[in-house]
């Protein structure tokens, strides 16, 4: 079996000069979640990469996706997706919020979709639907800790209707089993924008939003979102993001006066600033995003990213800064390594988003590369400044240019997972690191390993690991396993399999 690095240049060619179209190569890259590099990451997709109907805008996709076949969350019907959010429960259930803009006034619907098998199948929970006039920049979703967590959706109502509680930013809390729900008012009035929410492992909830006159606010709740302490943080802001990590350490970032990224740390339940750092830029910033590691506050790592415009060339790329001391000090802003490559004329990066799930040690990042065919790039790192050479194109379908993709850690696929909307379509897609063609193999070179119902058959000694890296069983012959995703290792060969 051939295993090796597939090098793709910015013009979409293999490093050896062969065209991507019609070529098949096996791919191996730095492992996700510190998994060994011998794991076969799957085949480069060999089919023609255009839009769903077979057409393209100006040509083939410049980068070939290196994950598996994308899974459809929702098809094209009943409105236009105008916003996405995703979070993952402690038990691995994946929640995706899709804001569907309806054809008329008060016809918008915030849909919540759920997968209990790692993203392979999806069900819309209509009990979680919210209907009314919803601002297109006005949704976010977060899932609290615990066995029956609160599922939080934050909504910016443009107008009241029969199913709403009034204009403004409101938080809907709903238990995962639909046993209880309520509405919590954050701020009333139709003068706010871009609410964002974050929940940590203690159940502390943090929120930020911006008013129409450019004031940015942050708030903290220590009783699972029921009551709030809200603080006016600054003026002249355009973009804002918040993240709350272990031990109540909060990170709030916003763009001020277009040319400065400000990062503020706080320690919940105290909402006032602990440290304030202003990253003054020679360029223009937008779409700021921030996340942080867990652990002791003094050693938490954090990373902030933003879309950065170079006035001399009018090109947008992604810049970042990072901290290794809980946000007390920050590195000098620099080009974000996964996006540092030559761009074709007219191409640019937009909608960067970085996230660290509370149940994972890795940071994950997505961005939309807007070109003749719009690529969703994914990257991951186990440290705030270790992103070099981790870029992967993951979307089978042309990405939208209207808003960005979202990323998280999904245990059911053994690594990162991404949700995005398709260009010029109302379809919403999910892709995960484990969605490789390896799962479709029933034999491997050398002594075969067969996947059968209820387990595997091995003709030599193998070790079977869970997606979390725990040894489940060793042996040969028929090995009984529960339904799920496993890694099977013999010698220096590792393969992924699904037991149904």
C-alpha cells in the first residue's frame, strides 16, 4: 500500500506537476488529536469537484477535499439559510442551529438539528424551533455540561410575534430531553446586533453583543443562564466574540475603530476586566474570533484570529495573536500560518473562526477561501502557536460567501467536524475528520481484517481502540464490539472501522 504526503500547490497542482482532476492518491498528514501518523487519512476525492448540479462558477475546485463524503443536514426547502452555529454535548451529541430566512415578515425559523451518531445522520427537533422575525446576524448556540444539558440558543429579535417575548436579545434555555424550557431577556429593544455565547465546564455562561451605536457589552451568568451581570465594555466597535474557559476565565475580544483588536480577560463571576491588551494594526480587521485552553488560569493558552485587509493590495488574509499565560500578555500579531500561501488574483480569506471544545485539548479553525470556487479550510493544533502545515480543504461542495463555516470537536468522528452552507444553494452540510474512505474498506493489504455485524474478524493479533484512544480488546478471530467507530491496529498499520 502506498502511503505518502500529497503536496498541493496554490494553483491546484500536485507538487510533481500532475493535475488533480481524475487523480487518486492516498493521503497522510499530521495526526488529529495526537493520533499516530500511520493512520490512513483516506483518499483524495477522485470525482469531479463542482457544485451539486455538476456546474461550477469559473472552473474546478482549486483544492481537493481530503476528508470523506459530506453528510447533508438539511436540503433546500422552506427558506434560505442565513446563519449557522454548532456545539457538542459532553456525551458526543452534535447540535447545529440553522437560521432559515422565510419569504415574508415574521417567517424566519431558527431550526435546531441533532445527531446522536457523530454526524452520520441528522434529525430536526421541531420542539426546539423558534419562529419570528430574526436578525440574520442574530443567532448563536451553546450546549451546557452534564447528562441532560441546557441547550442555549441566543436570538436577536427584529420584531415581536406570537411566539416571541419581544424585541431584543433573548436567551432560550431548553433541556436536551425537552423536559423544561424558558426565555431569559438579555437586553430589550431593536438596537443590538451580533450576540455570541459561550459555556464552560462549570456551567458558567458568557455573552457579548454590540448595539447599533457601536457599544459592546459582555455578560456572565453563574446560574446556567437564568440571571445575568452585564457590563458596558467599550465604544466604536464593529465585531465581537467571547469565550469562557475552565475556572471561570473569560476572554472577550472586539474590533475597535476598525484598526485595533482588543482582548480583555475576566474572571467570572466578576465581569470587569482583569487584563486589557490592544493589538494596534496597520490594516483593517473584521470577523474576530477567540478561544482558549483549559487548566490553571496562569498557564492557559489562548488564540485570537481575525480577517485582515492589506490596504496596499486590497487583499484579505487571516492574522492572529496568542497568549500562553492566560491572556496576561499577547504575541505580536502575525499572518496565521494555515492561510499563509500565495493567493490567485482576486482571491481572499473571510469568516475565520477558531474554537476549542471543553472536552478536547486541540484548537480548531475554519475559514472560507473565496475564489472562483470557494474552499472551506480546516486546521487544528494542540497549542496556540503550533498551526504550521495543518491546513486541509474539506468541503465537497462550493462554500457560501454569505457567512462562514463553524468547527468543533466531534467524538463520533474521532476529531474535528465542520458545518457549512453550499454556495447558491440552501443545503447545509456536515463533514468530519473520520469521514474517510478507510471506513469503507473491508480488507487491508496483508493479513485481512473484516468488519462484520457485531464486531470484526481478524486473522492475526490486533488491538482495537475506541475513538478516544482507550484499548477496548486485543486478540484474533471474531472480536465482539458494540456499535461504534474503532481503530484497529496490527504491526505498524492502523485502520478505522465502523461496527454496525
